[in-house]
C-alpha cells in the first residue's frame, strides 16, 4: 500500500517526522489485519472490535470529552520529559486504526476488501491531520479511483504526493502526481476523459482529443509535466540529492497517439497501463535513504493550510448549544 505523504496543501504528519510514520503505518495496518483475520477465523463479531476507553468508564458522553487534545491543558505542572512521553502516547491513541465492519464477510477475500476500504479512508486522515491540526478534505478524494489504486495496490515502500501544492519563489504552484519509488522519482500527468477517447499530440500548445465524431482541443499535458520535472530536478540539485526523475503521461481509459514524443517522456495508455502498473505493484525493493531525502525536500517546500484541532474542540460544544 503506497503511503500518501501529501495531498494538495493539506497538513500531513509526515511533515513532522518522515522517519517515523512510514514504518508506523506499515506496522499498524499489518497488525490490525492480522488481528481482524484471527478474530474472524475464531467467530468474533467484527462489528464490535473497538475496545472501550478505560479512562472513560465506558460512558459515550464521557468519551466525548476524553480527548487527547484537551488533556494537553493538564500538563503545565508535569516535568518536561513526562509531557513528551504523554504527547507521544496521545499521538498513538489519536491515530490508532480500529477497523469496524458493519457486515459479516462472506470469505477472507470479502473481508480483505472491507478492510482495505476502511484503511483507504484512514490513510486520507493520516495525510490531512496531525495531533494538533487538521485540514478540511474535499469529499472527491474519497471517491478518486486512481488515488485508491495507487494507495491500495502499490508497495508500502512507495511514497505518494497527490497534486501537492508547493512554494516556488514564495508563489504557490500546484503540481500533478509525484510517486517516489525506492529507486526513482516518477512525475505523472494524467489525461483522462471519455472511455476510449484518443489523445493526439500535435502542436507545442495544444493536443487534439477525438471521441467518436467529436473533436476538441486540450492544453498540451507535457507543459505541466515539464514544469513539474524542472521544479523537482532543480530542488534535488539544490539539496545535493542524486535521485533520477522520470516523466510519464498516463491514460488508463484512453489512447495516446504522440508520434513526436520526446525521448524523456513515456506515454502509458490503456494498452500498456495494466503491464506497467503491475510491474510497479510487484516491486519488492525496500525504502532507500535517498528516497527519504527526496521526499523530505519536497515536503519542505510544500504549502500547508490547516486549522487547530484544539480550537475546533472548544467550538463544537458552543455550536451544539446554539442548535438546541
């Protein structure tokens, strides 16, 4: 499962500690899957897996206020080292993944699908919140099938930046998809319209899209792709990172006809996508040091828009009172 490191300009825990969260995420998803499978095989009701908070006495109303954010206020008198330990424990509690299935799986394959559906939603949470802050997630990402494919089918060792917004000379620039494998940085520009549409590379400025008897112009996708590659290679050079950067135009459901394609751009359409994607999915190469350096460099220039979870915790009771 490729790790979603950055989504748009949403805050991400990977920004705080890139060395910690990749291994923590892998360990968490593996342990929860093994726990769920063991309980399913032994006849446990999977709809009640989540345990009650011992500190709340099991009362739902109490659990509402049993919040690690609010507990930060009670630490002013504690030694600094104890505060750090408790903050780490709170982080573990706040982002613990507790799959809760509302239906009984028919078999192990069905259970795995239900598990991955919940894990996908949880991963978006990881890519849009930290212990103290969170970003408002556009609902379209939960329905984004390519995002789901990338995260659920690619190896744990891949780090994904999905349309990240970065700051270049203090100006925000939205990039396309960046996939950091252990051995290279893949810059992906997706061109998808109607099913079986044909995209023909023509002029420097525009391409032609054909669908049946209809024709339409679209902006040359290599423009944004080349800009993205230029920003990334410049960043790596400035930081002294030796990591190859490759460029891809991808269309899962269409055809790409680009006779004048530059040597450094590879077109992947519906004819070649299955084999290409399966090749990526079957990689067993572990994470590499340069891969982490490259990811950190991109995170360092990323733009972040978020709100305080602490502020939200205090505003919610007031909003409820007003509604009553």
